[in-house]
C-alpha cells in the first residue's frame, strides 16, 4: 500500500479512537483535534521519507500525544494544565516503547469512543450542534462537508462547532458514559442523533439530490459502532437494523430519470441483498433482547413492508399493529399519519381517514406535508376525486423536493384525467 | 445585616472589545478589595457568556434542557443558588429539583474560575 492509502485507512479506522483518548487526557476538544490533525500531517511528511511504520495507528497516537504536549505548553487557558501536562509527559516517557510495539489497549479506546459519543450528544448542547460535533469528531467529516450536507453556510457551521466545543470546556460537560439510571434516556438521545444524520442523507429536505450517500454511510458506521460498544442495549441493534434496511433500497428509490419510486413499485432486484440480510440479522438480535423500543419497532415495520414488496402482498394488519405500539412508545405526527395509512391499507380506508381527522384539525400540522400526501392518497382510494385533487394541490405546495414533487404532480394528473368533472 | 445582590448586565461584545474590558481588570480588583476592606463583600465572580448557558425546565414530570438562556420578558429573576459541583450534569440535576423549574426556568451558567482569567496563569508549570 502507498503512504496515502495507509493514511486514509488509518484516518477512517483509528482517528476517532485516538482522538477520543486524547480528549480524555487533555480535557479539551479543540486542542486534541488540532494535535491529531498535526500528527496526520507529520505522518504524511515522515512516512514517505522514513517508510510506513509497522503499526501506523500507534505511530499516530504517539505523534498526537507529543503534539498535544507542545500545544499544551503554549496554551494558557486550559483547566488543570500543569497536571495534564505532567500526565502526558509521563505517558510519553514510560508508555512510549510499549505503544510503539502494540496497538493501545482496545478496551480503553472503545470506552473513550463511547464517552466521546455521549459528550457530543449531551442534551445541554443544541441538537444541530450535537449532529455537527458527532460527524466531526467520530465521523471525521470536515466542517465544510458537514455544512454542505446540511445546506448551511460553512462559517455558520464553523461557529456552531466552535461554540459547542467552547461550551463543553467552559461548562464542564462531563466526558463519561452516563450512569445506569440516566443511561436509557441519554442513549436514546445518542441514537436519535445518529438517526437524524441518516435521515438527512436518505431524504434530502430540499434540492434535487435525493440521497446523500456519505451521510447514510457515516450514520451506519456510527450505528455499527454503537451496537459493538453497547451490545446489550436492544435499541442499538434496532437502529442498526432500521438504517441498514432503509439503506439497502437506496438504489431502487430513484429511477433512471431521477424520479422517486415508492416502495410498492420498486424493483427488488435493485435492493442490496447483503444490507437486507445484515439488517434482518440485527433486527433478530434486537427482538431477542426485547424492550419494544422505537427503533426496533420501526425496523420491524420496514422488514414487513419489504417482505411484502418482494412477495407482492404486505401484511398491513401487522404493520398497523406495530404502528399502534410505536404510537404509545414514541408518539409523533409521523407515526400517527403512517398508522392511519396502514389501517387504511389493511382494508378499512374509512377507519384510516377517521384516524387522520384529528390531525387535519390540528393547526400546528397545517404545513406537515406527509399528512396531506396521505390524506390525498386515501381520498383517491375511496374515490373522492374532488377531495383528492384539493389535497394533492395542498401537498404539492408543501413539497420542496423536486423528485417527489414530480411524482405528486403525476398522481394529481391521473385523478384529474380519470374524473375531469371533479377538477 | 441585610444582604444585597448586585446583578451585572452588559451587552455582548466581540473579541477586541472583550480584550478592552479585560484590560480594566485592575480597576475591578481595586473595587473588590475596597469592598472587602470595608467588610461588606461576600462573594463575586464573572460568568461565562450566555452561549455557555443551559436552561432547565420540568414540564409534565419530564426534565427538558435548552441550549442557551431562556429569556422571556414575562419571567423575572427571582433568586439564585451558587453551587460547587464536579460537572455540569450535577448542576443540571440540582436545577431540575428546584420548584421554579416546574413553572419557570432555571438558567445554569458556569462561573469563571478566577485562576483561569485571561493573562493569569496561576496553574504554573
């Protein structure tokens, strides 16, 4: 392998762990990030001259620690500076030999990555900052990449990240895995951040590009990491299953012309079989652990819908029951709308419309696109052309995504053609 | 003797203006020392900026955290607690226990350590 290839591989596999450990030792995100970045630059300069070391990750670890010592000596404003400096210098003198020879203790690095994840997703930080910090520290994305993925100006995203790091340092947001009593709630927060990252990649909220693959891949990598680090938490497997099952259909969601393809019309040959299988296996593991958490319920729904799309008949009754369970664990307009659709598809469109009725009266949901899209679809199914046309028009007004908009306009046209009087 | 709390309000400033303010540190010390000498001083400290604040509210039994201050004109400053905690989590937990969290807000602002004031490296090396 070339120096560049080894560097890229080390960056992908080991950077987060090295950074996580250094943050614990320094107690400062910015300083640790700068030191790790320095170490990679040192490696790029050094390895092409002196050759690639036997253990690149250990080399980077030691180089980053030395760079941290240099930076710490020059920085005044770090809490416990003298103590941290002494500890790092001691490690550098004593542990140097060992760490050059072997990879740093795997357990410690795993713990540090988990600490890093919980700190990045601390509820005292704004969710947008949690997402950005997670992608930057654990995912290794640059601020520019994150800004582009979330359609935010780069300086804005830069400020968001800097401000979050500053708050972690100033307010002493702890660097640890929460204790048992807080763990379920805090883990839920971490999982939601990863799912948010996935969703942002999976469904662009604006613009023509339907899938931003790198965000999906980052989110799945984080979900894999969480399931490895917390294998007894059912929801880590539930999230992994959900993201894998959704992502397996990435290639089938858009046709050659760029148009959105709904699940029931997708060519199942285009699904990524390996991801489907990995998703199912993660789901089985989640179900064995139990708990009926929101992510495993959603993954179970996705699995049934996908089985149905392959076999030609979705078991809507089971889907409706799972949405019912989901509505009690994690109630939201999204779940309520999907539940209504599942009930309608299971054979009683009127019951589905009845479930939608209170949502349609809720003024706060007046601009909620999926509600109106589902309303339009159900009205079309019961043959209420006039109502469907009105609902489709409302939906189209609310749709930013060009691909989805085109599909809705096509459906509106179908209804109008079938019933010219109604329009 | 009755006690009084002096609340210091100031517009947020950029880094250059911030540096100008820190240049006035000797003046602050002079005032503080004279208050101490007069025997009226109990405690004082600068706070980190509002961007480091976390607002705690308890609604329907659920504790909610918001990044930043919770400033509404309807809520008035009603009291204060000064706590010494190992980290933010401990401070937030205490904040959530205060009855005000149920009907108002408790803003948790980190207090600057006097030893870490700009230009004062008392940590040494």
